[in-house]
C-alpha cells in the first residue's frame, strides 16, 4: 500500500485544499501532519492526523491531535511514498 503524507501549514479558516481526498479510512495509508498555523485545525476527516509538537506549544491554542516530534516527523516524510505540503 502506498503511503501518502500531507503536511498542512495553513490556518483552518482556509478551505482544506482540493488536492486532499475528501475522507479517509483507517487503513488507507494517508497521514496528515499539522505544522505552523495548521495546528489550529479542530477536525479533519482522516484517521491519522498529528500535530508537530514544537508548534503545539507556540501559543497556538488547544491542539486536539496527538503530537509528533521533529524526529518522528522526519521519519514520516522519509517513509512516505508521496509527500504534499499544502
């Protein structure tokens, strides 16, 4: 199964880009990592959504997704077959 990683950096007041599938199942290989203002998202239709830990403590409000460290984030990037930054 191909692994796809989406990195979302924009605040939730913008539309989630149409390049992302509209929903995700738990075993389809899609993961999302929220960085910068993207950590402000409260709900996304994906099973595997994470927030970069350094951005969760940077005064961006309460974060509802599990944090990942930079080391984990880099591993996710290199493990993915496709990476898209949106």
